[in-house]
C-alpha cells in the first residue's frame, strides 16, 4: 500500500506484561536488558531455566498484530474484554511501547482513552483546552481560532472557567471529546468513552467523527461494545481475540465474527450464572442461573417448530408476578422480534424452574441469538428489569428458504387482507 495514503502501519506488534510483578528489577537491570536486546543478545537478567517468554510469569496482551489503516478511514475495533483493544490504542498513542514489532504513524494523534485523561483537575476547562492544544504542537493563535467551536460543541459555556475537578463524568466526556474533535490532529482515537454521555450528545459525537473523516480527511479509530454505534460510524471493523486479529473487513461480517466468539456452536445447556447480566436490578431478589433447550441435542429447529426452554431461577425473597421476555436477534445483533409472557406468580424462595414456549412459525431460515429477561410491572403496567442477559443462546432454523431474507426480512407476517373498495 502506498505510504502517502497511510495513516498507520502496524507490523508484528506484541505487548507482554509481567504478572504479579511490581518493581521486579532495578534501573541498572532494565538498562542492561534493553542494551542486550538492541544488540540481538539474550537478556542477562533472565532466570536460569526460563526462556524469553517467561512462562507462567507473563501475559501477552497483543501477540502479533498486523494492520494498515488509510487516511480518512473510520475503523471500529471490537472484541471481548481482555482481547487487547485498549492495549493497541495505548501503543498507537505512545503511552507505552511494544515488546516487539513496529508502529509507523503519519500525523498527530488526539485520543480519548478514559474519562478525564489528559486533563489537569485543578485547571479550568478553558485552561485545559489550551494545554491539550499545546501538547499537540498547536500555537496559541491556532487554539484561539477553534476555541469558540470547542466551547459551543461541548455545551459547557457556563462552566468553561470552572476547575474540571468539579465536572461530572458526563461533563468530562463532553469537553474531552470536543477538544479531541476540534484540535488539529490527523488521527482521532476514541475508546468506549461515549457510553458515559447522554444519547443526544452521543449522536452529535458520531456525526462529528463522520464529518472529520469524510470532509477533513482525518482517520478515526473507535473502540466500543455498542454494536449500534459501530454500525453508525465505521466503514471497516477489526475483531481482536486474545491479542490477535481474527477478522478485518466489512462491519456486519465483523460483528457476526465477534458475536460468534462468545458462544459455542449448537449449545443446548447454558450456565447463565457465568454470563454478563446487563441491567440486573440492584438487590432484585431474582437471578437467572441456567437455560436449556428442551429435547434438543443441537440447537437446530425445523420450520414451524416451537422454541421450548427450561429456565432456572434463584429467588432470595418472595417475588411479585414475573414477566418473561425473549428477544430474537440476527447474527449481526439486529433486533428482529420480541415475545412477552403473561405474569407468572412463583411462591416462596429458593430454586425455581419455568418452562417457556415460543412459536417459530413466522421465522425464516437463518441463525439467531436469543436475549432473555425477567421483569416486574407496576400498577400502571410499566415494566422494570429484574434480570437480563443479552445473547444468552444461539439457535438455527433449518429448511429451504421460501423467500429472500435480504429483501424481505426474517419474520413472515400473516397474509395481508386486501379488498377493493
């Protein structure tokens, strides 16, 4: 690839962290190790009987990453916690150095890796804008030229001369993003920070990043667990798993590859206690512990067959009548349909088991995820989450396609009653 079109080139990058070691060597020892590495020799400070990988004493956060990212690209980076996403961004920002490999950067980098990163808490919002601009190598006149745009975008004009130590986390995000988006840098890096802001500001930020790439030619790297924002912003997506790139390409295929990493093929018995319970109410008294697909060896269903589930619950105190919700999602995490149960009363406390049956007669051939939740309702009929697991299981509807799902969708509605007037 032509270097004139590149913003980043990453070759053979590895990053190793020592496990459980604080101040494990002296400055003299570190200098010795560095000098011998530069000369291509073995580390003189390694223990006898160990190799360079320090087995049992180290962790490879990145293990051989190769990427080329062009100027003006909007690239998403996704993966499970611990996959190496934040480590990669820290290497690009030069916060830390790679253990092996090279990273070539063409242009200045502005980043927002954590809420409040790069801000001095005793300084005001305005002073922090000037400090960040100076770090990027901008003159005072250049910062003055974009100062009003930054303040207007942040929606913090009345607080701009207040020390940022008094800002809420949402205010931090607003100012930090405004600074990163408007100060002159060729590469913008955002790491899961927009989740703190409100929805209106999040959409505003996504639009600003699109404009920065499309109109200003800036490169955007965006890390998020929110697949909706990945879809809205990114043209390309990279999936990391255990420090390696496992997919690089189209956004929808990348999301499917990422989701496929979280669940094994054709599982019919799921330990829900080991999964992430997003939105679980504090001290709700209800938790889902196990889910089984009834009478199934593999999670494959014939067209029209019912989806029958056994759900185990643990009640730590008497519960109100419970509502159960199942949401079907595609392999790329698009919501398809939702089914609710009628309220079900469960007596007493302890282990409980509920049988759920969902007809699949309207669902076309394809692979799907099921998200499951437990809710209570108030006297006005409003639903409140007690426990919820996104993508708790995966299943497949087999058979011959009777229509084009790309054109018509996966849910077949009842026939339309058309009559002439």
